[in-house]
C-alpha cells in the first residue's frame, strides 16, 4: 500500500458525501472525515458548501463503487448514462378524478 496526496474533508459529512458523489470521485469514508482524490472543481464545490478541506499524504482505500469507474466514464462519454428522477405529487381528490389527473412526472437529468 502506497501513500498518496489526498484531500481530507471535515464538517457536515453527509453534505460532503453528496457533493463528492455528484463528481463521482473515489472516497474513503471515516467517522470524522472523508478522504477524496479531488480535482480543482470538486475542491471549489466543497469549499463553497462551507466544508473544511486540507491536503494529507496517506494510504487511500476508497469505498467500492457499484460499477467500475471505467464503465461509468465510458457511459458518460458516449452519452449513455442518464439519471431519471420520478416525482409523485399527492393531492387529495376523489376516486373518480384520480385517473384523469396527471399526477406523475418523469424528468431526465
């Protein structure tokens, strides 16, 4: 195991993890901090959220991703990977008009 230069993130770790996930950056999750390989864009996003960042030199053991990074990057490059968000809006109404209302929207992101 070799050591490498990483970015240590402290503060609201849930917020930090969500931000790191948006950038699909490898991340090591610990109780008090996250360790990431951060490029400049990710660093700016983390700082903009008010998170504390510091450079550290340590061994990196990131959490496993659901798909290999090469597969995800290939799909993004080819425009194949798209996220889909489904939103359901609840409005009280009687059963007769339930089928007539278009209460479900699908949005591609």
